[in-house]
DNA sequence: AAGTGGTCTAGACCACGAT
DNA sequence: TCGTGGTCTAGACCACTTT
């Protein structure tokens, strides 16, 4: 044994957070006080910084040693917090370079949210045609999904997505009006790149997670015309609710996918 | 600084694996020698033990300290290997009790592979009716998916899954004949519990991962009759390939889901 | 050469579960 | 009380990238 045991300096969950610890509330006597380890509290602090925009998508966050000094914990504890954020696809580690805030401007992130893949593997150029973009009062169903009050302002966007000139997806997208003030059909149309990239760059709203419900439904007359198919053709209906930091819902979307040459891919782990 | 640096005892990736290291080939001068850290090699060794059945589903594996001694590495290294296996849902940690091999006899695992959920949240009793179970020579498409030679023996199972007496799913399941020797319609019918539970208990084949391709298709006449619906009704078609340890494909399955009262749920992370 | 993340170790202590 | 996994720390060294 090369060492003798060291003096008990700042023994984590008992001393550290309560005395010399970081800006973290250990809630000692709280009733439903769910115990959470230090690294998870650090994770929460990093998430707060991301949420308030201290580090923007694509940028590097401070090094592990810097963060350790800032939060007054060891590098290992910061590392474990970042490990989880990287596993959540919120941060991205690059050895030798630093740790970066994930962004929808990378294909890696984009394909996590675009699950439609060509049967033959040949990815064709995609193009959006925007049918409308208007403000209205939230219908009850939308208000509930977005956790708004019934009647709050929402933005409705409708578009047709084509792959290689073949119309394949109809999307109906509902967004909280308060977060997307200047959003217009023109800005959507002139923007190059994925829609979530625009949301993140222009409106500071980053989607980090989504839940989907999928069904098979028959095409109605309007959908059939938009997709250039016969009414009644089976379509994949994908209802999505997207969340930003803190599990706050910020998008409700209903997609209709034509799956004759494309399929929705999924992995069960 | 309370300490002075200690003497360099067994400095990991240079000394340890090469000299006193475990039964692991570091392949020093190999041409395409992809470097892999110690903990990942340990992960591989644990996976091998699982694959050869040294520890069975539901059982506990040895403690971290035991494994550390066995592989001649530190507890921390074993821990990191187990961390990854737990993240892969292959192992399951229970504080104070030990680390266990995941099993399809738990709901937690079962619902990872059964994505169909009732719209109203009321899970009804499910029941399988087996239409057939027979052996035949693998069609080209099946052979390719299961990485068999065309003409190898395969087992074909067809069944209807009902939720609360309402027929909802038609499954067509292809399995390698060599792995499922005694599989018959009777054994399937008399078995209580999920099918993957039977596969794992009776045939030693554990599914740990699956890829799915999803489409909307119209019901044909035979399917319509089985599901008690009209021909042409849109159905969700789910093509699945399941893998066991080492990414070996061991099942090809085509499901047709009636999604009028159920939906396929998915999370995008 | 300096800075970053990545690996490995060793040890102390905590939380949980069974005895 | 003991054994298990869980947390935290400290330090050495490796691998990668940039200066």
C-alpha cells in the first residue's frame, strides 16, 4: 500500500454540499427530499446554463477542469455529469478538442428526428413546400399537448416534404406563439437546412427529445391530392410531441408519410 | 496538495495488459489493430460468458470485486464495463443485491419489444392463437436476413395476437431451424408468458436488440378475415430483425398491426 | 509543448438489502 | 453486521488536436 488513508476532506454527500459545496440545494430536512448525487446536481446546473443560453449550440463548453473549479468538485464528478449529458445527445465530446453543445445543423442529430429512410438506401434531396403559416388560438387538444391555456396563441405551419421531387410527407406543426414571434412562411421558405436548425438558431428553441404515436390511416381527399395518390391509400400517421430542456413541450406535430418507397426505421434496444 | 505522486505501479494501457494483464489479446503489432480500452475488452469477456450461458437470465453475475480479481483489473474498470452492459439493457444492477442478467420474463424488458399501446392506457389481457408452426427451407429473402444459406432449415410460426378478445396483430415469424429444434405449435400454445421468454428459457436464445422497418399497407382478404375488418383497411406493417449476443440475427418477423384503438409508441432521444 | 478528453487505479465512504 | 452496488476524490498516464 503506497499511501496511508488521507484526512476526510470534503466527504461528498454529507459535508461538501452542505458547507463548502457549490450553488446546490441539498434540502437537508425537506419532506419528499429525493436524494440526488452530486454529479446529478452538477448535471442540472449545466442544463440550466444550456437552457439560459450561456453556451450556444455548436459552441464548446468550458473544459472539465474549469467546470470542476467553478462548481468546486473533482474532475471525475464533472465527467460523470457530462457523460450523462452526452448519452442524452445533449452534449458531444471530441477527444483533444473539447465538449460541444449538440446542434440540429449536424446530420447526426438531424437523422435522430427524421426516421423516414428510402427503401433502396439512396437518400434523395429533400425540399419543403410551405402551404401556410398562421397564428390562431390554441384548440383544446393542442393547448393540452403544449401545456398552454386554452385560447393561448399558437402558430400553425403546414408543409409538404418531397424527396427527389416526389411529395412524401405532409406535416401539420403547432408551436407556442410566445416562443415563435417572428415566424412567417417567408422565413421558413428562404431558410436553408432543417427546420429544427432554424428554430434553434433564430428562436433559441432546441428540441432535445420527442415522443411519437404511430398509426396507419387512409388518405383523405385533400391529402391524396397533395401527395398525388388515390384517396384511401394507407399512410403512416405520426403524432409527435417535442420537448426542450426541462421536459417542456414546445411542438406538436402530425405527419402523414407515404411509405410506398420509404419506411420508418426504428431500433429496439 | 496533501499527497506526493505515487510510484507508477502498473500503468494501465502500456504495462498492465501486455504483461500481467488478463486473458485479453492487445494485438500489439496487428495491422488494422483497432485499439480498444481495457474496460471494453472486459465487456467483451463478460459478453462471451453470457453467450456461452455461464450465467443464465435472471441470475446474478459475480460481484464487481470478484470479477476484478478474475480479470486482474481494478473494480473501477469492471464497473465501467458493467455500466455499458447495463446501458445496453443486457445486465441489470440492483443496489445492495448484485448485478443480474436481464430476462424477458420481466415486464420492463417485455415492453421494450412490444411497442403497441392502447390509446386509452387500459392494458387488456393479451392472448395468442397459433395458426401454424412448420419447418421449411429458407426462402432467399429470409436466408439473407438470418444470414443462412438459401435452403437451410427454418421454422415458420404464424399467430394472431388479441387484446381483450379483439384480434389486433398478425405475426409471421421466421427462426433458424438449427436453434429451435423442438419448437411446435403445442409448446407455443401451452406456454404461459411472452414468446421471447420461451425462446430464452427453452432454447437458450436471448433477443437483446432489434431493428424495425415500418410501413402503412392495406389489409388483404386473408388478413381482413383474421382481424375481422374490411379488406383494404390500413394496417401498420412492422418488419423486425432481432439479434442475440454478438449481433447475430436470430429472428425475422413481419407483423400487421390494427391501429384503430392501439398505436405504436416510440421515443426519439 | 500545451491543452483537451479518455483510461486506469486506489481508497474512503454512503445507501441498500439480507442476515 | 456484512456484502453489494453507488458516489466522490486524487493522481498518473494515454490519445488526440492545436499551437
